[in-house]
C-alpha cells in the first residue's frame, strides 16, 4: 500500500495496524464513504487513514493527506467558529455533526456535513481514534444571479458561525450569539440561511449510516488483534467525573467504596472501587452516574435511606447500617460510613466518600486485625489524601 | 546567649492548656496522661515491626494490614472525627508552585494563632531535659495512636489493647494537633525516659524502621535539633504523608565517598541548602549508624541541623543550618522575617508552610529559594563542617569495627573521601586524634 515519509510514519502506520490489523485498510477502502481516521495520541493529531472515496473527492493523493492534521481540508472561508467547535468536541471526546466549508486540492470550496465520532478502547476507555465522515451537501438551486449568490454564501458563513446550521443549538452558543454584532441581520434571515446550507435528512441519514458501517468494521477488525474497540466508553474512569490521576490513586485503595459528586444532580456515583463491584455484583458502567439508593430494595428502611441523603445535603459525616441488595437481589447488611472530602483548595466539599462494609463478613476477620471501623476510617483517609494530592498537582498544570 | 522570639507550635492540646494556665502542671491529673498518675492499667494499641537485616527484604510475610494506610492513617482519621485537631488541615489550601523544582506551598493561617511569641535559646543544640516544661508525658492518651516497637519473634504483631509497660519504656506515635499535612504525627522514642532532643543510635534506627515499615516514599520522617527550629526539648521525630516528591529529593547529588557498611555519602547539588545525603548500606543499621554518628558529631559540636528520612528509610538527608543564629544576630532581612516562616526540616525539604495569604498567593520558586538560601551554611562553613563530620564518623566507624586494631583500609577511605570531595583543606583524620576524641 503506502509508506510514509514523515518521521512519525511508523507510529501512524501502527496506529491502524496494531489496533485493527493490516487487513482493515482494504476493507475500509471498499466502503463507499468519504472519511478519515485520526489518532489523537500522536502529536499533531494526524490523519492515519483516508478513504479512497475521500481522496477522490478532495483531489489529494494518499501520501499528501496521511500524517497531516484534518485542517488540510479547510481554507480561507471555512468558518473558524465551526472549526473551534470541532476542536472542542475533540477535547471533550464526543461526537459532533456540523456543516463546514471544505476545499479541494485545487482550491474549489464545497459544503459538507461533517460528522465526527470517537472510537474507544474497550479495555481502558481511552479514545483510540476519531473518525471524520464528510457527506457532501448537495448545492441548492440558486435563486438569482451571481451577485445574490455571493451574498448568500457570505450569509451562510455567518449562519454557520452563529450555529444556525447545526441540528442542535447548544446553550453556550446561544449565549455567545448576543455578543455577535450582526446577529439581528442573520436572525431576520433565518429562512435564507436555512436554504443556503440546509442539510437534508437524506444527508444526515447518510452520515449516520456511514458511521454505523465504519464502526462495525473497526469493531470487527479489532477482534483480530484482540485490542477491542467500541463506540461507547465502557470503562470506569473516563466516564466518571474523576480525572485520570485521581482515578489511578483511588485504584490503589483495595476496600469497597464509592465517591459521589454533590455538585451534580442527584449526587451520582463518580467512582466505584473494584471491591465495591465485587461486593454488589454490578459492573462498573452499571453503577457510575447513579445515585447510591439503587442498592436499596423492598425491605430497606426508608428513614435510614433518608439519613444518608440528609448527611450529604448537610455535608456531615455519618454512619448507618442499611439493608442493601446485590444485583442478583440477594440482601446484605451494609455498614456505611459517609464522609465529605475536600479538594486541595480546602474550600469546599469535592466529593463524598461512602465506605461500605458487609457486616455478614465480620467473623472472617483475623484476630490480630484492626477493628472494621478503623479499616473504614483508613479508606476515608486514603481517599482524602488522594483527592487532596491530585488537586494540588492539577492546580499546577493549569 | 543567642535567643529568638517565635510562636511555639502547639503539638498537643495539653500544651495549649498549660500555656493558658501559665504555670506547669500540678499532678493529680484525671487527664489520662502518660505519667505515673494515669499509666497504671492504661492500654494502647501496640504495633510490633519485624526487624530485618537487609534494607531490601523481600521474604517478609504479609502483615495483617498495611501499617501506614490502615493503622496510622485510620487512627489519624479517627482523631479527626473525635475533633482532637486544632484545625482541619484538609481545609488548608495547598498547591505545587510552578517551576523546575516543584516547591509545595500550603496556606496555614490557623497554626500559629492564639499563641504569644516565646523566647527560644538557639545557641545550644544540646540542653538538658527540663521536666517543668511541656513534654510528651503530659499529652493525653487519646492523642497517642499506638505503641511502636520491634517484634520479639521476628514477625509483625498487632495488639489492639496492649498494656503500657512502664518498665520497657515504650516508644509511641502521637498526633500533632497542629498538623501541616494529613497524617502528621510524632514518633517519641522511649517516651517515659524523658530524653532531651538529641539523636542517639537507637532512636534514629527506630525512626528509620518506622519509615521502612510505612513503605511509602511519600511518608517521610523529619528531625529538627534545638537551634534548628525544634521547640520542644523532648526527643521526637515528626512524620506526615504528602504524595508529591519534595524538591530536595529531586536535587542531583555528587558522591563524596562510599563509607563503611556500604553507605554512600553524597553532597546535595543545585539546591539552596547545602547538605549531605546518606544512602545504601548493607543493612538499615549501617545506614542508621552513619547518619547518627554524623548527627552526634554535629550536636556535640553545637551545630544546629535538620534530618529528613526519605524513600521509606533508604535515603537520609542531613542539613546543618544557621538561620536561627542569623536571626538572633539580626542578619536576616525583615522581609523574610515578616513571613514568619520557620525553616525547619519540612521547609528545607521544599514544603513551605506559609502563614500569610499574600505570601501564599505570591509564592514562587524564587521566593522559596531566597528563603532557603538564608538557611544554608556558606560554602566555606559547610566545608569546615564536612571536615568535622568526616573526621568524627571515620573514627566512630573504626572504633565500631576494629578496635583496638588499626585498619589501613579505613584510613585510605577517609583520605579518599576528603580528596574526592575536593576538600583538600580539610583536616585529615588521624588515629591519634580519634582516640583523644573518644
């Protein structure tokens, strides 16, 4: 196939081969879509694969594209705001669908519906690749002469700038709208803009089915190398609110505990230890994002449950013994110790730590051991230290 | 006589009361203290560590629980719950200061409140124990986390409720009620013997064993001599947990010599405070002996110093200092004095506990460096002190190993040491002087 000349050539080639095997390239090329695959873990976030159809459409050779950043397709009139939004999506590791003015190699601009989505490692939840599908947006019939057409394009630029062409207008974009001077002009001409770069349902469907096919192909070929990928993050740390460094520190604490985030709606679990999962029988993705009360069941005393909620609302530590249920619905007495944990600035409660203890296991403890209460306190201690430390270091890197 | 005025650190709740009452303590008690009045029948957890011969010991049987993570931090959190600390240290803002070294700053406004400055004599490193002053036998038993001693049968043992055996004078680990980080404790060797703040072989080895038992490079022990910002003249080491590397631990070192028992002695380079690093050794005792011989030499020569026991007890920093002396002589700039930072072992190691918000907000590597540079001995004085140390420890080592025979090898080692370290001007150790000295 091809050999890269770039110094990062090997890394770029391995990016695809080591994850999906060499054979995936041919299969991907047979797909009737314009798309690129980029690797955010390589410096510069380069394109590591470009489909045959895309090359045909853009007029570039494969060698000219591989190793370059996706920016290669943008030009003078590509809207900066749209490009920023794509960057933001990359940072937040989420998918995005947005219209964009791209350029062919010979300088001809063309509208596309750009649909980008992350591909995750099944093993640790890291983003392995981003796939960027480019669906050409069929030019609409022009209403009048060339003068009008020019204005139309400009307004459309503005429209993209203002976010009107996107399916969803997110709230922060709306907030920013007010700061844009020619908002009124654009707003009055909504209809106009919509006509200019409207994306038909057919095009959206096209993007979605491309995504489906590419994903299933990548997933299938990742089975050949054993390094599975998936479209959803199925791993703990990254889905949760705790960062990677805190996640690592917390991973060293062997006892059963969860961290909940009082700053999020309904105080969801943002970290669950392996021992917690073992004790309750749930998988990690089944508990993250949920309020702890899902462990309760028919016989759980509601007032005890309320005590836990109150403790969190008032930011106080508390100890309760509550009847909980495992995933298989078998009940167990859970002696729960709940304590607020401050962040490194010391000013506010960053998390609550809930340390579980299955009281039915008391007798198995050795003679020469610490009291179970002490073991619980030691988990609180370890969590406090971990949160405080990761916060200190985070402060620095900012 | 040189004195400085400073706000003493309140390490025990009973120290505070005492200060408020004015005059010392008047028996009869009921405070559950560590003295004859309260000791009969008293019980405390006892942790017996396994004495091992080698620093690297792999065939250890798994202890029932983790010494540091479970016992020490768990007991500490328990005291937090019981409200024994003067403030919540996790409510004190902390950060790593941007820069090459990563000095750590903490804003601790509460630590020195409500105490009047007291005069401290700083020109005598060794002072006799004074039972009328605050000492650790006056702390409440609730402030003591556990007794800490070597196991008799060679395995880790733990007794949740062990009687306090007055005869064997237990060493204990107590909380510092004014913690500067999470898990801040005091190791008080043979507490009932009422030893003054003075390093001896046995106590330093105990401190090394504690670091080793914790087995975590982020749990360090420190020692301040009198005249180097120790405020209590009752033998104690401090320790706490802070999960970042200290700047002094990152500083490069230049090997001066390999000493008896395989202990390597190096000089700290590119760091504002001049000092020595001891590491290696065939056993923990070898390392401990080299360090304690050096400490004993410094205190006998009335040179104030600080000690940092790092890397789980495998690396020990020895830092002679002269800040308090300069302060007493009026040689420290008012700007530095205004910060009220007392450069004890933790500050010297790079963990700056700041008392004023403006100092915390404006904390920079330059500021930290400027302060620590004042703490350090001058190069000339440092070389003098090195010569004194090397002379003393080579003699001590020779005595330990081969008295009354003379050992040529050792003499060569000493010469090498001095030459390698380019201390040609130093006094060359000779046997005669050794014998005279000891």
